[in-house]
């Protein structure tokens, strides 16, 4: 069976939720999570979101 609602929540975002990650600086990656980095709200990718939640230190 097909999954017709997959990605429906990000279709209304700019570029379908894609941009540059504020932590690892990867380009054209889905940045769907917001975190406060150095006092500013920044959008991060799911890999950086997991690293932040697991207590990994910030990238240099």
C-alpha cells in the first residue's frame, strides 16, 4: 500500500524544508529541528539533532 501522506507536513515550508544546517554546515539537507546554538535559534538537520540530544559536543 502506498503512503500518500509522507512528507505532507513539509510541503508548505520554503524549499520543502531544505537548507543549510546551522551546526554541521551541510547544504541542501532537511533542516526541520530548531535548537539554540551560541544564543541564537538555529535550524539543524536530524543528524545534528540526535547528536545534541545524546550530549555530543558542538563541532569545531
